[in-house]
C-alpha cells in the first residue's frame, strides 16, 4: 500500500503535469510492489498532491526563488510498509521519483536541477496500517498484489522480519508485539 504525497507551491503544476506525474509515480509504486500492473495493484497505489501557499515555503530563509532549483520546490513523501525495501531499492526510488518530477516539469536533469526536490521515505511499522477495517501487513499486501510467495522481491522482507523476530525473542517481547510480521506468506 505505498502512498506518495507530493507537496508543492500552489500553481506550480498544471492539471496535465499532475496527471503525468501521478501516472509516473504510480509506476514507481508498482515497481515497489513487484512490478505487477493490474487492478488490485493499482487500487493500493495512491498518489496525492498537496498545494502550499508559496509565501509559506522558504529555502535558505527566502521564499523568492533565490535558492530554488530549476525543477521547483517539492517535498515528496513515500510511505511504504516496514521492511519492504533495502537501501538499494530506496535509492532506486529516489532516482525514479526525481526523474518523474523533472519530466513533469520539462526540466533537463543537469546537475543541480533537482536540488530543491526532496524525497522522504517513511516506513509504516508492521501492524500500524489498515484498510476495510482489517490490519494490513507487508506480506498480505504482496499476496493481494499477486506477487508469488517465492518471488525474489520478498527475500529481503523475509530476512528482515526473521531478524526482527530473533531480536524480539532474545529480549522477551511477546508474540503479539506490534512490528512482528502479521502474515507469513
């Protein structure tokens, strides 16, 4: 259930740029989910835009564009389930999201063109997200998205939660402690 929120100054994106950026960011989300592009995967791939008054957004103490890069000001938050991505996958997401913003804005990817495009990845702790009144889990989402249980994409999350279980067990945490894998897929 990845969710991308794009914060930007009011009027900095046209309706067409938003639609294009939303589709490109949806493809980033689909890659996070394992590359399956179907109705189930798309139904949990959310992109939303939040416009902020440009007068309320400062860089380097100024809001007059002095320190703004050619692409404009963006704060993009990517929310993903805990344990879903190792560092190389996170870096791939950073690159893909930046490329999508540059493309939407029609800006060349020259050095410094995206200096004021910031991306923050936030991991939801296992058991802290729900839909339809049911607690969601990383491996449950993988099942919903149609990712086979033996898909290589799931190797890191399995190792992550196995290590977390060992740590919790070693320190006497109860079995139902939040943060343990809810679904073993």
